[in-house]
C-alpha cells in the first residue's frame, strides 16, 4: 500500500498487460523456444543430407527469428516487467521476495541465450556446420531453460500448493501444476514455431526448390507434436479445475469455469485434429499451399491466447492464489485492515486524490487502491458504466457489503464501515457525473 497507484486510461491496467504479454508470449514461445527447435532440427537435416541450399534457407529463416526475438521479443519481455511492476508493485515485490533466485538465474540464462543466438546466427559461416550446430543445440537448451524457470513462478501464482503452509522456495516452484504446464508450453512452443516457420519459409521465394524439404519436416513434426500437445494440455486442465473449484466456494465461479474448461477441451481437440490434418497434407503432398502457411499460425496463437486467458481468469481475485489479491492487499492482513481501516496507509493515493470533500476524497482513494487494478473510470470494464448496480449510495453500499458472495472474482471489500460508506458515495458521484446526472449533494447522500 505504500506504492504509487497507476491507472492506464481507457484500456485499463489488465488490457495493458494482456497486450504486451500476448505479443511477448507468442514470440518467446514460437520464435525463441520453439523456433530454436525448428531451426536446429532443420539445420541438422541440412548437414545430414549435405544440402547446401537447405542450409542457406535455414540461415535465412533463422535471420528473421533472430531479429524478431532480439528486438520485439526482448523489448516486450522487459515491457512485462515494466508494466506489471508499474501496475502492481506490491505483487511483483512479493514474487521477488519468494522467487528472487529463480529470477536471478533466469536473467543469467536469458543473457546467455541472447549471446548464443548471436554466435549461432552471426557465426553461421565462420564456425562451419558442425560447431555451428553445437552452438545451436546449446541455444535450444538455454531457451527452454528460461521457460522452465518462469513457468515455476507462473504456476505458483495459480496453484501455490504447499507453499501457502511452508513458504519455501522449492514447494512454490515445484507447485502442483508445474510439470503439466511446462510440458504444455513446450509443445505449444514447438507447434507455434512450425506454424511461424512455414510462414517465414514462404517469404523466401528464391529457395522454392527447398520448400518441399521444409514441408516434409513440418508435416512430420506436426504429426508427432500435436497429439503430445493435446495429451499435456488435457492433463494440465485436469490438474486445474478440481483444485480451483475446491478453493473457490461459490457455485457461480465453479459453473462459469466448468463451462470454460469443457469448451476449452473441445477447442483444443479440434485444433489438434486440424493441425494433424495439415501435417498429413504437408507430409504427403509436399506442395506449396498458401493457406497452410497462415492458418496454423493463426490457430496456435489463438490456442495459446486462450490458455493464458483461462489461467488468468481462474486465478481471480488473486495474483498469488489464496495469498495476495489482485489489488495487492494480502488476504491475511484483511482482518487487521477491517479494524484499522486501509486509509491510514494510503500515502501515494493521498497525493494523487483530486476530490476536496473529505468523504469523497476518502472514497476516491479507496477506489484507486482496491478497484482500479481492474476497473477504469469509463473505458474497458469502466466503473461508471455499471449503472445497473451502482444506482444510489444505499444500493452501492449494499453491493459493497454483499458482492463477496455474488462476485467471487473480485477481491472482497477491505476496510472499515466508514470507508465503505465513503466508497459508496464516491461511486455514486462518479457514476452520476459520467452519465450526465448531477449528484444530489454527495456528502449528504448517505445521512
Ligand atoms: C480482480 C479484478 C477486480 C477488482 C479488483 C474489482 N473488480 Fe469489480 N469487476 C471485475 C470484473 C471482471 C467484473 C465483471 C465484468 C463483466 O464481465 O461485466 C466486475 C464487475 C463489477 C461491477 C458490476 C457487477 C455486475 O453484476 O454488473 C461492479 C459494480 C464492480 N465490479 C465494482 C467494483 C468495486 C467497487 C471494486 C473495488 C472495491 C471492484 N469492483 C474491484 C473485476 C474486479
């Protein structure tokens, strides 16, 4: 709570992170982790068959992966840090406390990964095929290792498991969904890289004679990797809902998620069937199909987006399940704050508050602290658009008292009765202001 409060106008904090995150994950999985598999295996085929033309084509494709991963990929990686630490310094602070050494190691491995791809790409002619290939293999390992480390942290946020009791690094890192999530990510990376690889290969029309080699390789890889992906993604999903539905006691959330999980499964099965059909076509026909270089990339980005969306969705209202709420208030400090109030600790919100009326000012600060992580004023998930619920101070207050049961994806209201009343008044004021009605003397509204 001693942290500055940041509100991204219009698109909101969640969407800001989602945009940067989606770009980063597509590139890091598809072009760095998976891309390294794709390139190094094709490189191997070119050495084994002594095919110089294929070798050149692989180098060209690597060039594009190299430029994109080291520019957009690396920048959005930093962007995730910057945006998440700005939006929720409390969450990143907590995670750093728990996982400092994992992140530290990941940083070293990441720097090694960048150095390795530089040697691999820039030294392609210099180091010759054999040594170059070895550098490539180490590059694959380093790329995968970064994912292996980050998945531990992501998994712990969703299913901290034993960590809640032990608070030990290892029980957090090797949490209940760690292995299935890591394996799912590995195969999603492989599939994405094939999809991107097909697309990028098509851009190199001078090497048209080598395309059938790539189609054959891609077809085979799709046929092998797709069912494995399905196996792991299903095991990942099976490891999730029971746990989460036990944890979230409300029927609404469970029902909501149950349909999600069910639909997600059908969705993944359909995608995998499609990918296998594409694989079969590529392998047997070895022909140049324009659509086949676009559709798999589109489907896989969509599949991955869905996976990340569900992961974030079922974690609500927490950033670390059962420990830290999305607004960076800790679950275990709620009873204390309900007695003493949150406003005593609002240094930064105090500075940025605009209201002059003391009660409205208090409400504004509490809104910024407890609600603004997920609600903008009038943009995406805008609070002033919730006119069906926020009709007048009494109804607002009633909502704040009861929404814990009806809306389990929002953190419960934390604070004293006076603070709740102040928030109800402030909500009333901003809703009426935004919807063109002038408020009836806000400070008297609840007397
Ligand atoms: C973890 C994110 C999160 C936080 C924090 C949060 N909300 Fe929400 N809130 C949501 C989501 C998601 C919805 C549902 C949006 C939708 O699908 O319509 C929602 C819906 C609402 C609604 C409309 C409910 C309805 O049934 O139509 C109100 C009112 C609301 N929130 C008020 C608040 C207030 C006040 C706070 C702060 C005390 C708050 N929210 C904090 C995520 C959050």
